[in-house]
C-alpha cells in the first residue's frame, strides 16, 4: 500500500477535453500567471525593472545571512546523508533498478545543472575576479597578477561548486524519495508531504507547484534570452551572422524548435542522446584549450585553484561581508545563491526523474562530487587559458570581457596564436553553446509538463510541444521589450519562498528517514549479516 494520501494524483488530472492528461486548474493558473507577468513587465519595462530590483536589493542586501544559512544547511545535510546509515536506502522499491547507465545519468545531470554557462562564464568570471574581489584586498594580492588568477579561479569554482550542487541534491533526493518510495506525484509538492500531508493535493500543493513552474519557465526564458549573446558573438566572429536583435530572435526561435523537438521525443531518446554528445564534445574542447594554450601554466592553475578551493571552501561558505559600502558579495555570491535556489525546482525534479533505483549514497556522491570535480577542472582550464594568453600573448581578454562578457571565450581562442585553428574551434564552441541550450530547454520543458500533469513521467506530447514553444515566445517577447534583465531579477526574488521550502524539505527528509528506518531495524540487519557469515 502507498504511504500517500487517500486522494490519487490521477483523480486531479482531466480525463477529457482540452486539458486531458493535465490538471486543468494548474494549466489555466500557470498561463494566467505567465501572461500577467509578461504584460506587467513589458507595459512599462523601466517601472517593472525598478520594482523587481528593489525587491532583489532588499533580499540580497538584508537577507544575505539567510541565503548563506540555507545553502550551508543543504550542503551539511547532503554530506551527513552520504556517511549516515541511510546511505544504502534505495530511491525506489527494493527491486527497482536504474533506468539509465551511470554514464548517461551523469551526462544528463550536466545537461540540466550546468550546460552552456560553463563555456562563456568559464572565461568571463575569472577575468572579472582577477581585477577586483575582497579576497585580493584581504590577502594583499596585486590585481592582474598570477596570484590574483589563482584567487579568481578559486572564487569561480566556489560559485559553481559544492554549495550550489548541494541544493540540487537536496531537492532531487526529496522528490525521488517521496515519488518512488511513497508513490506521491513527481512534482515539487511531494517534497513537502511530511509537513503538508494530504494538503499537498489542495491549494497549498498547487501553490508550491506553481512557484516551481514560474521558476522553470522564466528561468529558461531568461537563460535563453541572455544566452543567445555568446552564440551570436560566435557567429559574428565567424562572419556568418551579424549580432543584431533580429538575428538573436531568430536564434531563440531556432533553439526553441530544437529543444521542443527533443522534449517531444522523451528523456530516453532526445535528452539522453544530446546530453551524451554534449559531454564528449565538451571534453574535446577542454583538451583543445589545454593543448593549444600555455599548457604548463593551465595545469598549474588547475592544481592551484583546486587546492585553494579545497582549503578555503568552508570559511568562504560561511563568510558574510561586514563592509556595508562594499557590494561585491551581493553582486556575486548572494546573487549566485539566489539563482541556484530559483533553479532548484527545475533541476531537482529533472534529476529525480532520471535517478529512480539509485541508493541515497550513490545519488549524493555522484550528483554532488562528480559535477563539482568537473567544475574544478573546467574553470581551472578555461580560466587558466584566458589568464595565460592575456599575460603571455597580450590577447586582450580582460578588455573583451569588460566590453562584453560573451566575447571572452572567443578572444581567448584567438589568443592561442594558431590562426588556422580559430575558425574550427569557434565553430565547435558555438555549436556546443547551441546544443547545451537545447538540452536545458528540453529538460525544462519536461519538468514543467511533469508538474502540470501531477507527476506523470511521460506527459502528453501536445503539452511538451506547447510549453516548449511557450518558453521561446516568452524569451522573444521580453527580448523585444527589453525586459529580460527585469525577469532575471524577478527570478531571484521568486527564489525566496523556495529557500524557505528548502529548509522544510531538510526537516521533512530527516524526520521521514528516521520514521521509516528506525535504529532497531538497522541493528537487526547488521546482526543478521554477522550470524550469516
């Protein structure tokens, strides 16, 4: 028997009509929410931007301690689970086996959780931090120096590493546990079952899922709208397409169609295959940067950056800037934590969707440590390559990044000094940017449809197509109106209630695990194993 409510998720899904296969209320409410938000944003972009910015400034200025607390609690909880007696518990029934190979599973983790941001921020962010950060001042490091480069790479890894992935582990683990062990719907509401109980099927549950839909569709639209800049920059460098608003809209449409097609084909086909191709192609690009760049310097930066990160990750994780005039932490670290939190419903649910049959220990270890290890390597290579060509070849990467963050990676490629390889590497980089965006788009579309269909892992294709196209339309409309930055700010604001929910999820998981697996049961199993030897 299921541990879930007497109400069945199927009872809340329309059996006929336009919304067949979906919760009608959720479908209508989400459309009203999206249309209302877009209209509010574009009718007066300046005013809406000011409203969202004031809310964001309050959150990251007055609640920085709360975001640091939430992120730290999530990471501590994940490490505790890995070494606890609950590590052997399976995310599913005892006879459930994983649906995907470990390699395919890990590839899909990257498709949802990292993607194209690694490529352009892998160069841009270290080049910002090498010029200025409170750590340079506190440690007496000269900006622009080799020591500043190591510090910059450490900070970049910190923003993309353990703390962010700990949030994804928490949400993904909670959803997978309650969906596959308790037979609750695979949607955000399920993670709050220990607190809401049967209310997860009522208005409170609908509200939680609508927040998840909001974060997913607007997060996708923001990333798609802002992410076409590096793609357009790459095509412009190749001389194939000028970087204009019209051409960026064409790119948004192209990526949306590809992402929708992939989502319509399902996880086992489109999403999995694209994710695996992306990983192999990204490894190829990484090797090219190592071989063509100042190799010894790059590898030195990888080792130094990794060592500095490991040594400083705990104090950096708890650090709160006490200088009221200095806003670096708000602009960078707290903004990152807000963005990671806002993406938790999307990425967490997708990770849960592909993780049935894994044990808690395997889930925590792979989802937390494997992506972080790749981040350490990637940021060290890309950041080290950018710094190296700037120091040794006067490539002008810092100036390029200051002018346009999206152009830094292409300036680095040009700085390698191999003119005959610039074009093919630029093509590979641009294609990868597009491909990673497609995998983010298709996985996000599947997540939205899963929530709106009350946890159906294979939602109707017509809804996958509709919501995939809708995310592209939202991105295009906001690009035309100049409202993408306002939307990005609003997404961070929407992360505040999700941050509160993350603490509730942590409490709920601890309570449920202790109820489901009391100490006596584990002691009995250990005694039985000893007697059977």
